[in-house]
C-alpha cells in the first residue's frame, strides 16, 4: 500500500512539474515520452543538423556522485515552496522524508539503527522525481548563464556544443563544466570525475581514402 501511495504522489508531482514547466526541456528520464531512447535520438538529430553546416558536435556527460543520498531535505522542501508546488504535496513529501531510519546488516549481524536526515530513499518510485525537482535550478541556471543546450538523464547532466572549430567546442564544454561544478557546490552536490565522459562527432562520409583524420582533443574539468 505504501508503494502505491508513493507512486501516486510521484505522478502528481510529475504532472505539476510538466504543467508548470518547472523542469528543463533537456531533462529526460522520469518523464512521459522522455526516455533514454528519446535522449539518444535527439543527440543524433543535433549532430546531423550540425553536420549540415559542416560543424563539429561535442557532448559532455557529468555524473552526480551519490545522487539520491546527497539530497538535502531542507533544501528540497524550500525549493518546492519557492516553485509554489501544491502545499499538500509538499507536506506529504516532508512527512515522507521525516523520521527515517537506516539499519546495516554485516554478515548476518544487525547493527544499531540510526536516524537518517539526508537523502531520499533508494528504490522508492517517488525519489527520482524529487531528485529532478531538487536539481532543476542547477540545470536551468547553467543553461541560462552558458547559453548551451542541455541533454540530461535524471542524475547525469549533459551539455552539447557545436562549432566549426574543435577548440571552440572544447572551450564551451569546459565552460559548462566549470559553471555546473560551481552551481553544484552551492547545492551541496558533487560530481564523480571518474564517470565523466566526453565525445566529439564529425561527419566523415565518403570513400575510405578521403576520410578525414581522426579528431582528438583534450577537455579539462575541475
């Protein structure tokens, strides 16, 4: 029964976030008709559009470290109030995150339970939409300041850049990364540098003797 209520509240929060445009257009996952397949298709379409102008496409994917456990309950509730989300949903969420306990079992030995003030529960159907709402300011803020297209999937913010010059693409992605790190720090979030990935896309259709040389570049983050 508890999971049923959590799923219902998750759907209500999702509907309100969509109706009031609280999330970034580039945010995929935990949204209707915005799956991983859709995100991949948009990435391909953007690259094809860039190639028509003989441009190079670049993408930087950043992983938020310990995403769900890192959500600060106070910041989340404050953010929901600032977005003027329905009061009943805010109160339900606050109750849902209150008086939580964590219990560790090591080799069959049950350790003492401890109260858990931070994070949202792993495995709950409500947690992903709460996390997306929590990080919406980070995603939208970076897009507005850097003027770069976002392409994020739940806890993996992504940035896309295009230019005829590979150095310009790298510069834009580095700027996005720096701005993302600054914003994340303010929200007590960290990025996992070991899981960051970057890729460059250039059109090279033609006979193998006429193919362009492989494109390489170095991108510095942090």
